[in-house]
């Protein structure tokens, strides 16, 4: 079955970096666009970034543009999110999601990974 | 594109008809989805492209609208429908945006 397992979260200080991973299985990873979506504690959902199935295009939310980089390794069925210059407001659970019937429809299968930015 | 979802919270009785609205600040045609997030769980797609029921989702859930005004309806509220519901738009290219969410409780 389709599975996505996020990892790499933790507690970090402001200004530092962290890389999240999402290991995918049960589907043809290289055929799907992939997203990162985050949720601050007690808050709503926020789309973060998307990468096209072949890795040739990526788009970002204004709140992370220039600080975060989405990438993928189709040979290892893994999605990444490199997060630099982290801020307290980046504290959130980060979910990876597969594109659904269209790129802008999200199929969430993982449990997310918590990133806490605190001094 | 900004989405304004209302109400932010809602209390209803089992069997009630429940309606949530989502308004976009520009025309998004029918590129509007609805998700359900139960407490401590991952979001789940219920409705895509404004009015299409995702496979396996009970028929008491429905969506309508196009352009800037959209509606999500639960025809007969069940206890297991306790959750927060989000609308989300994806008109043409990113960025994609979510509504603020509607927390639904049983009265």
C-alpha cells in the first residue's frame, strides 16, 4: 500500500539548518509530484513547497522562499526539504504529500515530523 | 489567492445538516478541495474540484460552487465527523493555499 514516512525533525536553534526526508513506498514515486505541507501547533495547514515528478520544477510559499529547498531522489524514492535560517515561526509538524488527480490535490499518508525552533 | 472559510467553529447535533463556506478573493474556477483532519491525525481528502466525492468517502459529504464561492455540506452529522475541515485552492500554478479551518463539534 501507499506509504510515506517523514523523518529528520527535532529541536534546533534559530538560524540553524535541518533536512527533512520522506521515504515513499507502494507507488511509482518517480511519476508523482510531491509536496511539503506544515502545521504549526494548534494552527491550520500551510502549503510549503512542491516539486514536479522529474524534479525539473519547484515552487515555494512566500514564507519559505529563499530559505527552504525541496528536492528528490527518484532512484531511492525519497523526498527532501532542506531548511536553512530557521525561525521560531517555522515550528510545525511537516507532512509530505503525494499529488492526487492533479498536482494541486494532496494525498497525505504519513504522520509528519515535528520541527521545533527554539533557543 | 486567499481563502476565507466560515465559520471558524461550529457546534451541531447528530443528524443535523452542517454547512461550511469558503470564499476566494479571485476566480479559481472549480479548483477547490475539502479536507478533514481528525484530532491527532493526518488530513484526508474528502472533495476535489469543488464537487467530486473522493473514492470511499461517505455520500453524506458533498461540495458545490465555482468561481469565488464554495460550500461544503454534511447532510446528516455523525459522531465520527468530529474534526477540523479545511478548504484548499490550486488554481493553475502554486502557491496553493488553505482556508483557516472550521472546527466541528457535537452539541
